[in-house]
C-alpha cells in the first residue's frame, strides 16, 4: 500500500497459497471521487455478518453452514445446513465505492460487476466462447450492491443484493441473494437483527430464508456475555431440511489476554 503524489492512495494484495494458479488478488485506488477496485476471486460485498452482536465468533453462524456452491444449488441435497447465498467475491469483478462523507446519514454505497459467472472461465471447453453444461451453472454475469448507513448514534443499517443474470441455456438463470441488517448499541447493550434470502431458479424453485437475532451485555469492562438465535427455512422442495440454532457466547479480557467461548445448539 502507499500514496501517490496527487494524494490518491493505492493497495495491492496477492495470495500465495501453493495453487497452480495464484489467484485471490485485489487492487484498489482511493480518490476524492470514491474507491475503484479490481478483484480476482476477492472483495465480497455481502452484508451477512454486519448484524452480529456475539461476544465471541459469529454466534449461531458457528452451526451447520453450506461449504460449497453445489450445497445450495442441487435439488437433491437433504442436509440440514443454511446459506446466506452467494457473494461476488467468488468471481473476478470490478467495483466502485462512494467516498465517505459524501452522502447524508453516513451512507456509503458499493457496486460490483463480474463479467463472467461461469464456473470455470479458463476451461478448455470454453474456448471460442463455447460454454459446457458443467460450466453453465452460474449464469452469464453477476452484479452485487451494498449499502451501509448510520442515521443516529449507535445504529448501523446495512443491506446487500446479488443477482446472476442468465439466459436461455443456463442452468440457474434468475438466481438472487440478499438481505438487510440492523445493529444498535446503547450503553452496555448491543442488539442485532438480520433477514436474508436466496432464490435458486432451476428445474424447481428453492427459496432459502434466514433470520437471526443477537444481544450482548457488557457486564464489566472485562466480561461480555451474549445470546443469539438463528432460523433457516426452505420452500419449493420438500426434501430440504430447515434448521434452528441458539448460541450463548462469553468473553473475558484480562490485561493482554482474552478468554472466549461459545455453546451452540443446532
């Protein structure tokens, strides 16, 4: 990272993870007109954790989550897992973020666009513009939007929305995912709430609805305790399984040491 002579700031990051192709890179340029970014499998804009108020970790998100894209796209999946939907950080994308302080109520808006949403844009089957059935999973391109604002002291509101733009011949045309979050802090108490949804459109329509609530209380400067609830429901396919989770979290800080833990029931 560094600064240019004209006052602009720049950052560059590259993961070296022993892969055959070194991906996961990002480059940003911060100007008076906002932030411009180019991202390679990075820079997700999902607001999924913004409402979390756990004393440790991500509360009930420590439960049974989806781990791969196929987990929430294959109709025959019957495992009891939840998902917040896809995030554009899984694809190559370009982004623009409005500058801080430009809009009222501390509003910041971010927009991203991925020109190719194919599962493997470099596959040999894609040469000459052809798209194989396996690589046509995710539609044609993706756009995602994110907004956050602080209308009053202690209150933070965030929202995100993603859509995959498909066309005839693509397996999952019409995929959408997004949600909104609110978190409010007053004195020693912090309360958070979120709603999110992902719609998978293929041979059948599967809607995944997620809601979560959390509260933490700072008993003292050293001790914080929290409680959270999480609910995941599906519709459109009776073979899928709903999930409910509750979590109790606590953290204790003593000097430079923090002891924290979570008890989660799913």
